[in-house]
C-alpha cells in the first residue's frame, strides 16, 4: 500500500533549520520562538517565520501564552510524515532491486 506524499509537508521538513527546530521541540516537549532562538544561530523573527511554516503544514501546534505562543510537535502529523518517508523508501528500494536485476541480466548476456 502506497501512502500519498504531501509536497507541502516535505517542503517544510526539507529545510535544515526547521528540522533542527523540530528536534529541539521534540527534546524539550515545547518551546517558543524566543526559547528556540536562544538555542540556535537564527533570529527570533526568522524562527517565528519557520514556526509559521511548520504550523501551516500541521507539524506543530501553537497555543497562545501571554504575549508568545508555545509550540509543540503534533505527534499524528509527525507519524504521517514518517509513514510517507517509509513508503517512499520502500518504493525506491523496489526500484533499486529491479535496476540491479536488469544490470545483472545485461552482465550475463555480455559474459555468458
């Protein structure tokens, strides 16, 4: 069974800064743009923009707390991303096995 790939989700995950932010949020349980910017070499404003992208695709959920928003990773959306990655990986494994069989067949015809 193949899982459809969500291009917006993978575009969001494709950015190394956003992946690092996800790692930090997973390790800490939650965070704000301020707390994340203190752990990274990116401005708070840039962090806020990255969080907006992650929020738009559903990888994080922000909850207003005073003047800031606290962000947590959405476990269901992360599991969906993992399922998509697993599906894509399986499809590529199958393609590579077919290529290997074809290459071996070609090699046998050249060297009987």
